[in-house]
């Protein structure tokens, strides 16, 4: 079973629908036991970092997520919360990845919204995917490039489009909104 983390964030239903379209059953839950027992865990979200972390801590989900040993996929806010610190609300995050989350300087349109290609692909998530493919982004904060970065996008500055450390994978873009290439990435994750 695939568990999708239920917390104070939006866009979770579209992730559930995308997983089910691929033929997998999933449950949206904040139940600690279910999250621990799931075959895979997806940690998606659209929202604000400090209120999301407050909700996770209030439910004890912060400690559960950090200790998961099965494959975990963070998406958008989920990737940001897996990092050390976010400038959004000066938020201490989960600390899986070494990166800091920074706010885009508004030298171009912010939020970064729309389709972009990515480069430096270095993850099993990108099997069957090339740098010619575009993914859908919508965000005002970004992960600094660090040793766990597995793909880079360039918008105002180069930033971590995806990351991986041990069993933790994450994307800043939304695979569930990225058409066929996003489905391929989700399928790659679900087959790990």
C-alpha cells in the first residue's frame, strides 16, 4: 500500500488521483502506524512552511517521517520540508537534506510557475526521462544546490529541482501535474 501524508497542505488529492491512475492503491493518512507500515510514502504539498511544520510537530509526524526506512517521495513543499531550514517563516525543517530553502529574489516573475526543463539528472527517478522533457513548477522558495541534488532547474538562479539521500527522494516540481513525463517519474518511484 502507498501512503500519502495528510497534513496542513494542499494538492494532496491530485497526487492520490495520479497514483491511482497508475494502478496503485493508496490512502491519505496522518496515522503514524499506517505511515510506518506502508510500502512507500509520498509527502506532497502546496502551502506555507511554518504552518505545515507546526501541524507535523503537533501530530508527531515530524519524528515519524524522519525515521521512515521505506522509499519516501517529497513533492514541492514536501521537498522543502525535508531540508534543514526554510526562509519561509524562518522554519526549522526535518533536516534530511543539507540544503537551505531560500526565497527567490523578484528579478523575474515570482512565483516560478509553469513548465521548465531540468539538467544534471542523476537518479533512478529519471529512468526513461531526458533533459528535453519539461516538468511543471509552481513555487516562490527553492532549495539551494547541495550534495544531495539530483537535478537542477535554472530560474533566476540554479536550484535543486530534485534531491535524494538514502531512501528519501524529492522533487520541487509537481510530477502529478507534469503529464506523461510526470507519470513516468511517479511510476519509477513506485517501482523502487
